[in-house]
C-alpha cells in the first residue's frame, strides 16, 4: 500500500509535528485530526468561553445519560478508599 508517515502538518499552527501530537479520528483517511492536540485544546477553551451555556447543557445531558454508570463508578471508588 502507501508509505506510512510519522509526521503531519497542523492546519492551525502551521507546524509539522509527530503523529503522536494529534488526536485519533477514525473518520479521516490518515486516522488523525487536522489540528494538533495543543491547538485542539486551545480551540475548545475558546469555544467554551464564547458559549458556556451550551457546554453546561452538554455536561448536564451527559450526567443524566450516564447516571447509572457514574453511580457504580463512584460506589466502587468509595469502597477502595
């Protein structure tokens, strides 16, 4: 097949970095995101500041959806301590 690369160009900071500096993304042909981890985290922080209510709503929905799992995890964690 094709040659496997060990580096990738970040579309945001315009630097070439090792593939380990990128999050995995099965939807992309090369299997990693377009932006490096540092740029991805910066972009998420900016989006959270721009629209905190949206992220609060996402967090609330996640807590409701995973309520039983979270309770089981917390119970197990408390037993260890």
